[in-house]
């Protein structure tokens, strides 16, 4: 499954918020430097969907706030 993710870096609180069936907002404490925020986004999404980190991948938007993330196992939350 592919989902659209809007990322808010440097947030005070980390969370995954579902906006619609395929649209999510992810808030991370990490700065958007050297891929730190991207790694944290993938970790939070893996935890949210109850999959391994290896089952998540950013397929579009690695350098922007808007991303498309592929979740390889979509058994939960859908």
C-alpha cells in the first residue's frame, strides 16, 4: 500500500495522525538534516502499522515535506 505523508520536523511531540484513508501527518522531533527526519518518520510509521522498518520505504519526496511511503504489509489500521 502507498500512503501520502506530510511531515512536520522539529515538532515538540512525535505522532502519526491519520487524516483520511491514505493521507497522514507525521510529526517528528528530528531536524530535516542528513536524513534524520526521514528515518524517524519511517520508524514511527512502522510502529503505527505494526510492521518492521524494512517494510517501509519512501518512494517519493525524500527531500521535501510531502512524501509517498510504501508500506509492504498493510494488515492493521485499514
